[in-house]
């Protein structure tokens, strides 16, 4: 079924990429790698915490993946099912989640871990390059 053009935002391609764990992890690794290289090559230990702070952004965006995964306008297009419309899980019991929503939840978990790692680097990264 083709949806109306009213359902599409001109920057959906960008926002949808924010919900892709591999894209956001790749961006975070690139930022951190650039920070380590510049810190080491310029012998400036104050750079790594700055790049660590910058690298939290992909994790934050990934935690927001439920908003981005279908695009700007279509993220919340479906209404929650009525109590009698619950799907059955693999064990035959009613389930309130779908395979898609569980996959999105994992993106939130991965994004949270990414933000946590970047925060630690932001706070303590300069200690790796200080001369005692």
C-alpha cells in the first residue's frame, strides 16, 4: 500500500538513519577514533574529553529511535491495540509487544550503553594522556 506524500518529511532519510544501531555505532567509533588520533598526534590531552562528549550524540539519537525509525511523521501512526486484540506470544499467552517493538527497545539499550561509555571517556579520558 502506498502512503500519501503528506506522511513523508523531506528529511526522513536522515532521521531514519538515526534509528540504525550500526550507523550510530559507526559514527560514535569514528568520533572517538578521531579524538584519540588528534589527542595523540597533537599531544593535547584536553581534546579526548571533548571528543568523548561529542560522541554521546549518536547514543542519544539512538535512544530516540522509536521516534525516528519510520520517519518524522509516521513514528506513532499505529494506535495501541484494544485489550481484546492482543497478539499471542510464542508461549500462547497474550503479548503487549511485537517483534518490531522489541527490536526498537534493543536500540534504546545499545544507545544507553553508547552514552554511558562516552560519558566516562568525557569525564576521565584526559587521564590516559597525562604524564605523571
